[in-house]
C-alpha cells in the first residue's frame, strides 16, 4: 500500500490542493492520499485559522466523491504546533504495512533540511516533490546534508508535474469576506458551505 500524506491549513481547500493531490496520486501510483489539516502550522504562527471542525467539514465535502482521497484529523486532535516528524511517526505506527510519501511543493524543498529532525522525516516518508512543468530543474543536492545519495535518487525519481493553478486560500477568504464570487475556485459543495456558514465574514 502506497500512502500519500498532504499537510496544509486548508482554510479553505481549493482546486489547487485537489489537483496537486490527484497529480501525485496518479504519477506516483498512490493508493490513498490523506489530507492532514494542521492545528497550528510551524510556518504560520501569526494568524488564527478558521476552527478545525469547519476546515475539516469543507475538506470532507471536497474529497467525498473520490475513493482514494481522505481527511485525517490527527494533527488537529493532537493540537499545538504540527511537526511533520511526529505526524509521520504516527502514520508509521498506525499503518505499519504502508509505504509513506509526503507531498511537497518544489519551492519547499530547500527548506526541508531545516525542519525538525529532517533526516528522520526523509527516512520515514519519501518526499514527492511537485513542480510546474515549465519550472527550472529542482536542485536535489540541497538534501545532501540530511539524506543518502540513494535516498536523494529516490526523491528525484518521484517528482510530480502539475499544471500551474493560481488559486490560494488567502484569495478565497478575501473574496468571500467581501461578498464576491468564489465560484470555480473550489468545488461547488465547498462554495455552498462558505455561502451558508460564512466562516470568512
Ligand atoms: P494560504 O493562502 O492561506 O497560505 P494556500 O492556498 O497556500 O493557503 P495551504 O493550506 O497553505 O494553502 O497549502 C497547503 C499546501 O498546498 C502547501 O504545500 C501549498 O504549497 C500547496 N498549494 C496551495 N495552493 C496551491 C496551488 N494553487 N497550486 C499548487 N500547490 C498549492
Ligand atoms: Mg500557503
């Protein structure tokens, strides 16, 4: 079983996230992709996200029609700052037979060596590096301080290409807070949820 883990704030989930998950699922032959909304992201300790229950409700609506896409409340239930290494250890234990992957934008790769217990992170799960087709080649040598040459080669061979989608959660929150249209930025069910429950008003 090949299990992909996809962390983010997902406030709210949008088509950029969904297409990323689908490209990784298909190009890396993942059996399941689990969306992992963060309680508090280590990168975003400034802004308070929308309550987790609402972000999860929107993720459930967005992924509900796809048998291989799931949502886990693990990080939210644990609370506090979410560190990837702890999450990966949890999945290593709860899914002992799975081969673990974690989905990562190419722009985050340079940052990975600075994560908490980075060399454990890259051993527990293989990073699937997602890049745009027209982007420059990714520099995998930035992993040299935390991974073996063999592991780096595995990362290199699991790159995924995704067509650029210029949608962000920030833009959706801004549009929604001004009462402007968010149609076609996120699945219809999420759009309806935002219209009804007004998390961004
Ligand atoms: P915000 O605007 O609040 O930062 P976001 O749209 O960037 O939200 P996040 O929840 O921060 O969404 O993103 C989770 C992951 O999805 C991150 O790794 C991010 O790089 C990736 N991602 C977000 N939007 C896109 C997109 N349009 N295309 C590709 N990847 C994306
Ligand atoms: Mg972001």
